[in-house]
C-alpha cells in the first residue's frame, strides 16, 4: 500500500476520533440538521474551518500557538462565556419547547445568525487549536513527505462527519415533531454547553 494512502487513512481515522466526541459544535450542527436550517452553510463552515486549521498545523505554524499562551487563554475565556450564554438560551428553549411546524423548513432562524454562531462555536474553542493544530500537526510530521496526505485524510474525515451529522439528522425529524422531544434535546444541549463553558473557564 502506498505511503500516501496509508497516511491518508491514518489522517481520516485520527481526524474522526477527535471530532466525533459530543461537543458544542456537534450539538449545534445536530440541532440545525433536525430543523433543516441552513444545514449546507453550517456543514461547510465546520469542514472548511477544520481544513484550514489542519493546514496551519501541518505547515508548522502550530508552534506559534505554543509561543502565545496568552492568546489561547483569552480565547478560552471568551469561548467559555459564549458557551455558557448559549447554554442558558438552550435552557430557556427547553422550558418553552416548540415543534417543527413553526420553522423546521429552514425559516426559523436567519442565515447570518446561524453562520455567526457556527463560527463562534468553532473558532472560540481553544481545544480546536490544541487538538486540531498542535496534535494533528504533530502526528502529521511523523509521516514525513506524506504528511499532506495525512492532512487530506483528516480534512476528509471532517467533511464526512459533519455532512453525515447535518444532513443525516433529518431522519430524526419525525421524533422531533413533539415539543417533549425538543425539551429533551435542548436540555441536553444546555447541560453540554454550560458544562463545557464552566470546565473551560476553570482550566484557564
């Protein structure tokens, strides 16, 4: 098997292992997917952002992150505040759940809001820089000249995951026609966001 293919498969597996875990970004993509609100834009932002960060890491620019810990700390505080606020909004939605009838066709929220929220979920998370830039960048260097194939595989993993999560979530549409289902989902999202925000703040 060619080295480039081995590196690409390794990148695919490593990338998926880092992004499949439940987190703020995945929870947001899932909710957008269920409601069919600007799914293509959200999936594209997540995939392109990951590709950009992976490229930065493989290029060796990830060392800059190590030299500027204050920037990572500032990002962590901003990200923590954002996650907690978003979690509180999700908790509020859980107390007043809706059904898919009032906007499940993609008209429930503006594209601008979805894009800005997705960008914040992605770029205000310091773990993105530590995991995607530093970790993937470090692993990629072990493949020498095939490191870009590794990066291509990792980026492909992001496309596959976010595409499946965003567009596959519509399969749950029937279950979320009931307010009780949205109450549970938003409650889980609220707990996830607030917990991640608090943990991020306490570790800063």
